[in-house]
């Protein structure tokens, strides 16, 4: 099962990065998130909560979001 690790930042809510447990972006440790997983995730924007990439892409506005290519690389 894919981890809920994708979220945006306060700088650009449409640029999504992957955040492991330390909440630092995979591509750049200076990029941090304060997004969380809550009981209200269904009504929150993807930049406000940690979600799987599949959840974001399947949403009605998934086409608006950009996934960081460096964070997308497995490693």
C-alpha cells in the first residue's frame, strides 16, 4: 500500500513534494511540511493534508497539481 506522503507547501500549494516521517521533502531537506492526516481529510485540499499520489490524481482537480520530479524518483 502506498504511503500517504504527498503534500504541498505554503509557498506553492500546487507543487507537491513527498515527505517521509521526518517531514522533510525527499528532494530538499529545507522544504518541510506541517500537513497532517486528520479525520477531515476528505474535505481538505491535497496541499493541507498528506495523501497518496493516487488519491490526489483521482480527485476532480488532480490535473492542477504538479508532482516534484525529484521526489517522484524511488530511492
